[in-house]
C-alpha cells in the first residue's frame, strides 16, 4: 500500500461491478477474554453467511480427485506429488522471455457445489516447490444458467524465483466473468448470474528427466456473495485480549529494492505476513537472507517482498501469493477468506489466531491513521476493553509506532463494506471483509473450533 490514494487492481474490478448498479498451545498473549455477548450484530441477529470455503487437505481428499500422473501421499501432512510425468510442455516465461521444457502431472478436484452461489471466488494453496519445480492453479465453474466458465488460471507459482517468475494472468474472461489478478468475478452481479459450482485443477511441473516434485498440502477456494453496501451493522464487543505479535514498519524500507513494487512504501502485505509468520515461530536463516544488503534493518521484510511479488500485477499484494508464502514456513498453513464481522475476528483472537485484513479508506474515515489508501493490509492482534481494534499497522514511521488502536465502528465499516467514495467522490470498491489467516498445520482443538466457526477447515 502507498499512503497516497493510488489506483489498485480492485478499482478495475469495482468498475465492472459499479456499472451494474447505479499446533501447540500457541504463542503468548496478554489480557483475558471477557464474558461477552453472543455472536450477533445490530438488531440481535447473526449476519447471514455470505462465504463458502472448501479446501482439499487430507489423504482421502487427494485420492478423491482425478489424477493424471499425480498421487496422494499419506503422513502427518498429507499431500499431492508427481508420481510419473503425464507429458511434457514448453513454457515461455512472459517476464524473462525464456522458454523451457517441463514435465507435468495434473490433479482435478471433484465438483464442489457452493452453499453460497458466488459473485466472486479466490483460490489459495499451500505447497513446497523445491528448485526445479513449480505449479499452476486453475478454476473452472458452472454458472446458475447452466453454462460453464473456461479454465481460468488463478496463479502460476513457485516459492523461489530462479525457475519461473510467479505470476497472475491478465485478460481472462468469457463475457460473463473475468479474473482480475487473484479474483474471479461475475461481470454483472446485478443480473443475478452466479457461480454455483467449481473444480480446481493443479498442474505440477518439474525439470524433465528428474524425480523432483512439488508437494501440495492444501488447495481450495473461497466463493462469496457479499451484498453491495456502503455501511454495515455494528457488532457488539465481547472480548478484551491482545496477542503479542512482532511489530514491523514498511516505511523504514522506503527505496529499498525498488524492483519489487517500488520499495517498502508499498510493502504492507508482505510486512503484515512476516509479522504473523514470526508470531507462529517462523524464522528465516542467515543463508536465506544473505542476498539482502546488510545495512538494511529487518532484512526479512525485504525477503518477504521478493517472495510474494507478482510479476504481472507488479506488486506484493497478491492475496493468495502471500498465503502461499506463509505456508512455506514449517508447520504453517494459510488461506484467503472473508469474514462477516468483528465478532468473527474476536472468535479467532480468543483462540490465539491473529488475522491480516484488507481495507481502503479516506484519511478522515479512520481516526488516528494519518493517511488514506486505496488498498492496505494490516494485522489485527486484539481488542481493548471498550471493543476497539488493536492493530499492527505497517504504515507507521518505525517499528515502535506500529501498534495502533482504532475505533471499532470506523474500522469495522471500512473493512466490511464493498463500496466507498474515494477522494474524487467516485464510487470505488471495498474488500467486503477479505483477510488472510495463517495458523498451525495441526491446530489445537480450540483453534480448530474457532476456525470452523468462521468457515475455515
């Protein structure tokens, strides 16, 4: 994010929409849960579920799809690997111009019928891609009118950048829907057309003649139909707790490695990701950080920016790429989802799970921020006794200034709305409650219950 009101890729998505309308016990925490109100919002009713999450993670899941050269592997963390090459293909990297041959194998999921027919869908995945391997994630759906989408590429991804440059794919559409960076969207939501089911296809690649393989531990998608809204109902505070999360500023990295989205000024997403990764105990080695100028403080933030960078989007804010980066750390898994209210966040915080949230706002809409933004990620780490949001906001002058307290009502509205007015008075998008959740590969029963309560399994 930039502190300035800069255009974002989701402005393009909104233009289309607006046109249709007028592990262990977990890390330490401070504070205690209060005896609180039930899971309600204004009016005393729980908000309607507008999100459907489905993920394939188990040995049974990986055996349930259609495999061509892949096989399921059991163990503490079941996954999908290449058993044999199904074929060989040439791939020309659009960002380097290099063409190389790759062996590949595929896995196609069973059809998942959405409990919430969707206007948008975002895929996410957790995988290990050793040098000499990479993967492609695609989605194909069926509309409510009975027709099908094409196979949409939701990402070409590798943990490193030595083989291919991880990338989203632009200019995908069929006249009914489009893919904008990481998000599938129905072009005309007001028409009533919805995505009612989908399949995912994973294509695992490796250098020919080797036994190398990616390993995919988790793959899934979040479908959603969040109603258009400039404001949302107020939730009732029910928790006072603060998680002890590392604090990192993106601002101290201004001008560093400008090849990754012009340096730290735009690194809100990887900076937030690194904070939560380290909360869960993830650490980078000296060898991994050896490429960073030793004069730079917090070199792990530079590393996170490099390894979340989307070469097509030309930024570090690709949501699934951030989740995939987090899951490269041992013992972590990650998803991109949407939540309904701050009550959902309180449920997670009570179980020791912080969240990274995406929001946009004018400077006057968030008291104490001191900036406006067309898209920004920050980390929610707790709630005060009054219910206000405690956030680690990377858009701070230094690490000590990162911890902020924001007014509950203001914060909840800017995060959950789908529409807003920008500085020019134009109607543009809000994210509708998008967040990244990073959590242990083997959650405790309490963590598992909290995740299930917000629709993540």
